[in-house]
C-alpha cells in the first residue's frame, strides 16, 4: 500500500502506543470533554475500537461506544479519522423529553437542527474558521481561550471553562473506553 506523507509521519511519537495513546486522547478528547460537561460522569462503557486504515501505526483509527452516565442518560459515541480527504463533520445530537438539538458542521460549529418546547435559538454568531496547517485543516481556532484558562488556573485564578479535575475526568472516561474495548477484543 503506497502512503503519502500524513499526520503520523510528521513526528516520531505520533501513532505510537506509548507516546500517542490513541486518537481518543489526541483528536477526540474535546468531544469527551463536552459530553462530560453536559451530562456528567460516565459509570459504564461498552466500546469497540480498531485500526482499519492506518496499519503502519500502533493505535486505533476508529471506534464506537455506548456510554451510561451517572444521571441515567445513555449516549453513543462514534469516532473515526478515516473520512476521505477531509473532515466530514463533528456533531452532537441531544434527544430529550422536551426537545432535540443537533450541533454539527465540519468542526462542531453550527446549530444544524432544533426542536425545543417553547424555545427557538436565533441570531447565533457565525462560528470561527478552523485552523489551517497547510497539509491539514482542522481544529477550531479557539485554543487560545483554553490556554488562557489554563494559565489562570495555574496562577490561582478561577478558570471560566474547566479546571484540572475536569481534564482528569475526560482522561478517566477515555481510559474506561480503551479498557472496555481491549476486553471486547479478547472475546
């Protein structure tokens, strides 16, 4: 299989099990952050993770999980880096007793659907454009806000976005997904 230079060939740590850890850590952790922020802790996971299109790496490139949250909510989570040529979309859809909302777009930056009892979300500002790295376009151009938040926390000020415990919870949820997926692979 002939490969072109890509993300994993840019440095020697990407795609390695010990240094990279897998795409849930390096590329999809922000989605897990959002799920934790909106729904709370995950207490149960059923996950499937595999490598379909990147055999030259030691890590996964796609998977799916069913997450059961402490509050009783059940969510599904699908991730892949196998979209052909560019990111297709990032999306979160919430189905609730009083409404449904889908936030999507190529970079999770558009309100795509809403049907909410007695509510209509209007006049949202246009989302930021994604960062352009030349060989790759992706990730939202708001990382500066995260770095500012981290700086404030380290300096003893209250962070507006998240704190270290929130970050640890995200790592814990991802670790549960990988642990469960590894059990699934053996069965």
